[in-house]
C-alpha cells in the first residue's frame, strides 16, 4: 500500500538534514559533549524549521514525524560505537533547541529518547543515558513540573521503568543506581508518582525452595569386624574399644551437623514469605514460626565460619557484558536474589554478604512489628489526630502483644550487636541504622497522606522581622556596674592605685594574730553568746567561733609557752597561758614588734595569776617536807 507524500513532512525533513550538516561542520568531535547551541546554527531572530506557522498543532505533528523518521534512518544505518552516530546526538540537540524556541512539541525529545533506548543494547543504553544526564536541566526546564507537564513526566517514568526491567540488579547495579538518581533529580522530592500510597507489599516475589527430604531411618552399612582372638591382651581390647567409641562420636557429631543444616533449610527459606508479606505475621501461628526461624538463623550465623567475598576487581568473574572502566570500581557483590539449592545452602550460610542481606531484611520487619505496639500506636494516633486527611490504608488494627514486643526488641539488639562485631561492622551498621531511621520519616509522611514537602517562600516582612529579631538576640547586652556575685575591684582604678597598693601592705593581711588577741576575741564571742539569749542558731554560731579562736590561740601559745600547759587542769585556767611571764614586762614581741606590759590588766587577770602561783606552791610543799625528813 502506497501512502501519499506530504510536502510539509519532506520540507521539515530536508530542513533537519540541513541543520545536521551544519552541526557536523561546527562540531568536529564524535562525543556527546559539547552540545550544539542555537547561536552556532542560526543568527538572531531566525526560525529553525519554518518561517510561517499557521497551525501549531499540525506543525508539531509534522515535525514529530520528520524527526522520528530521520532518527530511525540514523539508527538503522549506524551503530552507537561508530563515529557517525554523533549525528543522533546532534539531532537530539537540534530538536531540543526547537522545543526551547516553541517550534516543536515538548514531548518530542522524550519520545525520541524512549525509542532510542528501545533500539539499543544495555551498553548502548548507558551511552544514551549519558546524553540524558548531561541535558537533564534543559529537559526539565519550562512546564515539566507544572500541571501541563504531566504527560512529559509520564513518558520519563515509562522509559525509565522499562529500562530498569531490562537491567539485572546483580550485574547492572551501578546503572540501576544512575537511573534512580536521574529520577530523583528530575522529579520533586514530594512527588507521589513513586509512592505506594496503599501500602501494598510485593507478594508476587515468591521464593521457591526444595521440599524437605525425609531423613533416612536406615543406617548405612557398617564394615564387619572379625572377632578378636582369645590371645589378645586386655589392654589391647580396651584401646580398640576406646578408638571405636571416638570414631562413633565423630560420626554422630557429623550427622548432627548435617541434620541441623537440613532442619534449618526449610525454616530459613520460609522467612522470605514473611519478608515479602509482613501482615502474614498477624496470626499467632505464622508469628511463632517467624520467631523460631529468626532465632535459629541468628544462632546458626554466629556458629558458622565467616567467608568474605573478594571484590570485583580482585577476582575475575565471567561477565557476559563488558562494563565501562568508570563503573568497574563501583561494582559490588550485591545480589538481591540468592539460589535456594539445598547443596549450596551450607556455603551460603558462611557468606558474610548473604548473612548481612538476610539480617537487614529481619531488621526491617522487626521495625514494622515494633511500630504496632500499643505505645507506638498511641503516639501515632496522637499526631495523626492533627492531620486533616490521614491515609488509613497504611494503618493496621493489629496490636503486638507485650511479650512479642519484648522479644522483637531483644532480637533487634542482638542482630545489631552481631552486625557490629563483623568486619567493618561499625560502619556497616551505622549506614543501615541511618537508612532505617530515615525510612520511618517517610512512613510517617505517607501516613499523613503525603503533604507537600516544599514550603512556600517567606514574605519580605516576615524575613525582615526574623532578621531584626536575630540581630537583637545576638547583640552584646550592656552589663551592670556591679553584677551579682562579682567582687569589688574599684581599688584597681588608676585614681586609687596608690591607696589600693597601700591597703595590700597592711600587716593584718599577712601577719599571724597573737595568742592574746585570739583568746580575747574568743571570750568576746562567749560573752555575746550569753547575751544572745534564746537564739539557738546565733548562740551555736558564736560558740563555734569562740571555740575555733580558742583552739588557734592554744596552737600559737604552744610554740613558746609549752611548759605552762602541764600546770593547767581546768578550762577556766586557760587565761594563765595568755599572761606575760615574769621578766617580760615591757618586753617586745618578736613577731609583731609591738610593746606589751602588764599594766592596765584587769583585776581578774591579776587574781587568776596569784591563785595559780599559790596552787603551784601548795603542790611543791609536800616534796620539800619529804626531803627535809629524809
């Protein structure tokens, strides 16, 4: 069947070819960079495709048909590794320039990128994605994020998801990450396009494993041993019996180990059913099964020896596709789907990456269970009461019991401690814990029905008010002349410098007080205590002060009047210690330089001194009489 030729399509196709020839002359390299600019192609105020566009819709259809046919011709005649494939990058740049100048539909560049990705292998898609990443800001400019750009966003999601379906998450993990990053950078953070608002789980992810094989009840054939001759000694018989028992015990241990692995095999892979469908644990039977599986799995992980996989650049693996050198350094041993063969199970249990993969799944599910405790649900309902339209689809009526919640918390701590004990465990667990903590915030955002994350800009009056308030808060406040608790430092002023220094030279600041002064002060405190009357606190304070001064006076007096301490039998006789001795009248105190005399002493002091001397004479008289009698 022959279709009629439309002159407008041929004209636009010829115009595209003309622009491609001009771009080829301008751009000498065959790489994606640098991009073709409108200044390189045309002068100012010159249209690209047509000088007179009467019907924009028809013109967009014609331009789309011409661009697609030209793209199909270039892809069919050249491969992506050829130097001439640069014409495809130039065509995409020209279409992008036409879109920016309003001469093509904004969807055209995305349609061309989608068809180009469909026509290439995985290695070719990497190069196509290099182009998309380099032109991302120009692709999302304009009305891409507006309501009118919904059709553009759908096309981008479609070809990115289709590309992710083609990629292997085991072999092309880095490329998958590039696709996700492109989507994250293209779409706003609060976009609902990738939100699982209903909280649906991936129940289609079924893990198929072998059915448990029945244990062989029959024992293997044993080698018959001839009867020992009667001439064999008793010692040889005992030794043979012990050797036979040791061999039997080793075989039993070996059989127990195999039996343990065989028993754990179905229990272990049954955990995947709970990982893919957590609401399955809302029944007591499945929850008990899950608890048993997690406990036994963790115990087995701790028991088996650990094997660390070699990095991709250290071990040569047979890879069907050749990766770029830039991506090889980021290739890891990440494997989202493990083989469930019974023969490989024991080897997988010793694999460190395998253990981490399973335990992280367990941590995710344990956090889910702990969010269903009574206290957690009360906190959730408290802040959901403030939300106008909460998402009821991700709220569950099931409440985890206290006993099960305690088990979940203990197992979570045990897994965390075990992950930190492994090689590089501190760093690995910190990364996992950070991701899980942030995931809780996303779950809360989903329960709040995904409110807008981007907040409106602050108005100029509010900004100025906040700015002035911050300035006032940060301004140094004027201090008071004498703040509370501060010392009086006025003596350091320049005007009072001389008097301040002189006050520091006062002997009372550095000279010990005399014993007489301290004892007089102690007696004064005792007198005040007697006059204070019934004030218990004041009386106690004065008596303690007097006792302290008396004690200090005695210590000072002990230096030069120690011989007089033996003559004192009563506290009331302490005054004799502080009276000057005979021949000291008018003497000079060596410590203070002050002249002291007995003149002016009170009659009480004189009487006390006379009584002390009389007592001393009475004590010495019996000794003198005894000497005379002898």
